[in-house]
């Protein structure tokens, strides 16, 4: 069974739960974007994903990419699907009209990428970095570079890469050694990059590499990195000396070539200011992190769809209270696994779509204070989405595999591919450990938790303390605020502590936000009157997911107690 977009669910969250059309229409560029237009775009996107991309899922995994003397060939059908994708205008959905884009809101792009990732993670890696590259070049590129490359990237006619990692420089990009020396109107870039997604392929006629490298007089460490644009083919049509040395054999994601790239005095041009490369690259990395969070949601949806359909067909034993053999879907153990994933997917959508709306508010809102609060949301929620939902895609995907019993472990049903493919999302775009440190050490502790507290305060305003589920959310928010304050105080005495508990802190924030997201779903779709599509996941959230919040609290308090008994 191929993935099928479930547009009713998505539509419900966008309109009834988040009131997205009204929020977007308040922003000048989207005054004309109403609910009908949004629905139309989603329906067309859903058709494209289901008919062109989902059917290539299995062949991408089984045939994989081929490497032959520097030439990389994508699995059969991938190039045609990519050509149809960019010619259909899909990559440019949320790019500005002056750059050849369609000028639509980021949330429509978010929905598209969630569906694409669910349908075919390997194929989706190819366009996955395009929007980040577009934003990076738009904000930091010179007029000349933009004239040459921005339109091609916006439309997706040429694909882009993000060349950061080197054999000795993974999470710590300060160790990057690739060099760039000035020559003529540009630079000569030399060095080796590894793990470069889409470093070489036959999907497009040119590939635009964005490369972190070091100028001759650059200081050591991350503050000595500059960003360069180096295309596979130069403007005069000649081949730039950028060589794919090999592609990796991987656990999953076989449809995406993960390349070792050698830059042999390749011609490149500076993007942004010298030694401010990480700053420029962060624009791209942030967009990419948000996309990886959406990958998590999409992959979990794909796994859930397969497991849920299987559970409605397979009969084993008698479920408690039933007579005769039962569908396995009737067994509480299976219901619990399925409903738990559903709760993560639905709540994740609320947070991810809201993040996409906040991205547009941060850019276009007339009020500076509102733009600031939107930026705060994106900065704090993006690492949470990336980390918690990619974790759930793999671990929850594995639970979905469990629903199939032994049939999940064999290839026939395709669930094992999803689990293998999903694993990498916990690693790339900054490992989940790095996301947790980013949240706690870089974003929460420096201001004593003030920004996080302000974000939670905003969410608190719509909550009713008289309703038990909402009162519980308020309690969790209060506990998160207290923890942030306590950790900030403890940090002054014992800086190491935050690194021990960063993951627990991120999980606590994720669970607090997930609980809040579900109050929004429940407000728009009552779950406790007649049973609806939302009732079982709402119960799973309360019974099987949210108790983890107290466990995380306990772990952090235990560590605080060890460091300084008075702090806990
Ligand atoms: C399929 C695939 C595609 C990729 N695509 C790209 C791409 O397109 N472009 C690109 O540039 N890179 C890409 N990467 C590389 C990816 O971003 C890195 O693998 C990742 O950043 C981690 O670096 P590393 O593998 O060197 O691990 P390391 O940095 O060596 O980390 C090893 C372990 O140590 C932990 N760790 C490291 N430092 C810290 C710290 N300070 N605190 C706590 N824990 C820490 C990590 O979390 C991890 O668990 C890709 C990787 C894969 C597998």
C-alpha cells in the first residue's frame, strides 16, 4: 500500500484548529490567500504526491543510486518525477514572485514537504534543501550571484547542496579545513566534504553547492568560516573541478545519494561577509531543521497508515470482551501503539504548521513586537520539533512495525523501509543531542528562561484553568518555567549540569507543547461527547504519553539536587 495523503485531517488542523487562513490574510503579501485557495493547493499537491512520488518509494530503496566513475544515476523514475515536480512549480510555492516563485505562505510548503517525506523520504531529500538555499542566497548573496542563481534555485530548475561536514568535522564545524583562496573576481575552493546529500546526480542539469570553507587569514574555529557558492557547471558551461569520489552504502535512504565530494581548486564566490559563513549558513540550517521536523511527522504518518490498515485486516485470538477471533486492532496492546503515534502526529502538525505561520509573521507582520514574538517561537520550537518528532518517527515507526509481528520484519509490507529511512533524521541537520543543547544552553539559559517563559505565557492566555486538561497544561508550563529558572541558577555554579540534562529538558518542553497542542485540537473538535476520530488519540496522549513529563522532571530535579541541594 502506497502512502495516501489524508487531506481532511490536515485541513481540519489548518482551519478549525489554527485558523491559519485568517492569520495569514492579516499579512499584506497573503491578503488574497483564503481557505479555498489553500485547500485547492493542498489537493493538487496531494494528487501529485500520491500519483508521481509515492509509487517510487520501493524502487528507490531496492535499486538505489548507482555510482560509476564520478557519475551518479538516480533510481529509475526519479529524474522524470523531479522534472515534473519543478516544472509543476512545486519547489517555488513559498518563494517570492519577483524571484520566479508563487508567493504563497510557508505553511503550504510545510504541508507539501510533510506529504512528500511520508510518500518517499529518499526522493524528497533532493528538493529538501532548496528552500533553505533560496533563503540563504536571498538574504546573503550579492546582486550578481542572485541574478545568476536565485531564480534557478527558487524554481528548482537547479538543485542545491549544503556542504558542511568533513571527515573530522561533524557536529563541530569549527574544525572545517576546506580552504578558499582569492583569485580574480572569486575564490578557489579546495578540500573534501563527506555525507553530502545530492552532491552529484542526474536529476537536474546543474547543481549549486553552498560550501563552508576557510579564507587564508581566517581565525581558527567557527568564527573563521566563510560561505561560498560553487556550481557544478560554471556560467561559461565548463565543468567546475568538483568531483564525487563515491557514494555511501547506507542503512536506509537508498534513493538519496550521500556523496564524498572533492573540491579541487573549484571556482566559487563568497556568500555574505568573510568569516561570517556560519551566520549565513544558519538561515539554511534553520529552514532545513524545520523540514526535518516535518519529515518526522510525515514518516510517522506513513508508518501509522500501514500499521493501522494491517491491524484492520489481521485476525489473532480473542480480544478481551470479544467472542471468537478478533482483529488485532481490537487488542488493547495494538490500539495503544497506534493511538499513541496518532497523538504525536496530530499534535506535531499543530506545532509544525504554527511554526510555519510564525515564519511568515516574523517576516511580514506590521507590528515589530509581534514579529519579535514570532521569531522567538521559531527559534525555540524548531529544535524541539526537529528532535522530538524525528525521535518519534523512528521509535514510533518501530512500534508500527511491531503491529505487523514477523510480517513487519520482512520487506513485503514496506514498513521496515520506513524505520530504516527514518533513523537518519535523528542524526543529520544537527544531531538530536545538539538540538537539545541548542535549546537549553544557547537559547534558554542565557536569559534565565525569559524568552521561553514569554512564549509559554502567550499560550497560557487561551487556557481555562477550570478545565482539567487545560489546568494540567498550565501546571506543566509552570514546571518548565521553574526548571528553566533553577537550571539557570545552577548553571552559574556548575556549567556541566545543563549538558547532562539537556535532552530531558527538551523532552519536557516537547511534552508540554504537545499537551497544549491537543487542547487546541480538543477545542476545535470535542473528544469527550460522542466518540470522534480525535477521541482515541486524545486518550492515548493523557494515558500513555504525558506521564513521561513527570519522569523527565524527576530526572532533572535529581541532577539539580546532586549539584546543589538548595536548588532543587
Ligand atoms: C544520510 C546523511 C545525509 C547527510 N547529509 C548532509 C549534507 O547534505 N550536508 C552536510 O554537510 N552533512 C550531511 N550529513 C552529515 C550530518 O549532518 C552529520 O553526520 C552530523 O552533523 C553529525 O556529525 P558526525 O556524523 O561527524 O558525528 P559526530 O559529530 O562525531 O557525533 C557523534 C556523536 O557524538 C555526539 N556529539 C558530538 N558533539 C557533541 C556535543 N558537543 N555535545 C553532545 N553530543 C555531541 C553526537 O550527537 C553523536 O551522537 C549527512 C549525514 C547522513 C548520515
